[in-house]
C-alpha cells in the first residue's frame, strides 16, 4: 500500500518501457515489508538535468540509470565512487547528505554468471559489440577476469577513438582494441567471449540481431555468447550462437545481481536475491501477471 510516508526509488532511461527493474525491486520490497515503491521514469537526454533537480525536490531516495544516461549523468552528481570513475559510467545513484552519489554495480552483475564457468580467461579474447556505458562496465569486468585482449566493435570511427582514449587515464588495465563493425568476420573465429551491449534484438524488435546471420558460422564452438538483453529470452543473437555451438548467457542474472547490489546500497541491508530472480522469471513466463 502506497501512503503519504512511502519513500520512492526508481530507474531512468529513454526508452524505459522495456525495463523489468520495477518488477524485481518491488517484489523484494514487498518481501521485506518496507514502505518503499520503485518506479520507472522515461527521461529524454535533453531533460536529464531538469529531471535530476526534480528528483532532489521530491526527495527520491535513489535510482538506477540505463541507456542512454550512464555517462551523461556523471557531470550532474556530487560524488562518484572509485569503481564508477574507473569504468567511466554510472548505473546506480544514491542520495547522501552531500548530494547525489553515483556508483556502478554493472561490473559485479556482469561477472556473476561468468564466475560459475571454468575458463582460462588469460587465454580468452573478448569481443564487445557496442561502445556505450554498458560496454564500459564489460571492459572493466574483462579486465578483472584477466582476458588476453578486449576488442570493442562500433560503427562510428570517431566515437571508437574517443572510447579508446578514455581508458588511457583509467586505473583499469586492459589490452583494449577498437574495431569497426565490418571487422567482425575476422574477429569472431578467435573470440572466446562475445558480448552484446547494444539494444539490438530487444523486445519488441525480436527479429533483429547485432551480428548478421551469415557471420555466425565463424563463431568458434564453445565460445560464450553473452547478451545483456533479457527480454526476449533467448534473443535471436543467442539462438543463432547456440545453434553454432556457443554457450548462451542472457542478461537476466546480470540484471538481478546489479539490482540486488543497488537495493542493498539504498536500504543499507541484505535483500532477497532469490525473490528478485523468481519475480523476473515468472513475469517473463507470463508478462500479463
């Protein structure tokens, strides 16, 4: 029950209709019996400063950040955690007595399902599709894994150059290379980990894939195909990758783990991770619930 005392949390992005963060966060809040509500906010890029000022005015307790705000939000915050500074992107914002503090829980969330796999990461080449805020968290995660090389693929040569240069002053140590999309046929045969950080293939555009179908035969059998998208399950990218012998991972567990870490920061206590995971699985099995 929402009352006049209910404290608000939320997630910002544009678009935001696809987000299932409200499903899992509100399930956890209900399980804990707390007087909180977690809401989605569709914020256009040009409205971001106004929105953050509005959140301050209404007393929002904290919020998650998704596409396309993970980097733009940083200049509007009072404090940025070391991990978010290293990554160069923020996905979680907390209210403090000194103002808004930004951090990044995407790195830990991304790593969670990979840690269960037995891999010689020091011999693994990672190919990352996309060069936005989510890609930055994946680069940092691949650095933690100790990947032999990280190849970031994008469509805009200037943005790729800026992406490459931005890591030169970062404490993250990584063998980073940037490539254009047309280089994919040469990259896939040596990739042990292929990660889609783009929104290509996200519901309702289920028939799209970031990798053209004719390129999938070049993917080495046993490679890990990891799509940060969690709706639909599986995406066309993961269907095709599995068909050609890859190990598919979707973004559901990353969503759960990064969300649980954020909720713990806001509430200052442990949260029911299994309840969050189950709520998403049930919703995706029957979106009308």
